[in-house]
C-alpha cells in the first residue's frame, strides 16, 4: 500500500510540528503517580494553546500553587495534587474543565 495516495484527515494526537491554535479549549485534569517513584503529579492537558502560551500558563499556575512544574509533550505537569486549586482557576480564565 502506497501512503502517497492517502492524506490524514483527522487525528486527536497532537503533532509537535503542527501549529497550535490559540484560544480556549477543554482542559483535562488528572493525577498521575505511576512511574514517578511514588510522587504525585497533576497533569493538565488538551489545551488549545501555542507552546509559548502554554509555558506562560504553566508559570502562572506554578506561582499560584507555590510548586514546581514543567511543560512536556504539550501538557502541563505540576508537582503535587493541585486539582482542587487549578480547576476553579482555569474556569475563571474561561476554560472548560473536565476530570
């Protein structure tokens, strides 16, 4: 089968090379412990933001929660369980929050 005859129409997997749409998306919050040496990490993903905007949002969240964090694979990772603090903060900024 020759892939030259096919074109990707839809994918829910974010591409690192595709430009990110700026604006508000539906944020998904989840907690992750597995593979982190027992440490808890709050994951915020599926935000429709550019990489620079995502880094700025991460910086604001870290300051609000008083914790460390990073942006990896187009998602925000905060050290600790901050779902109850992040959820209303994102909602106040106009994001729809799931999870």
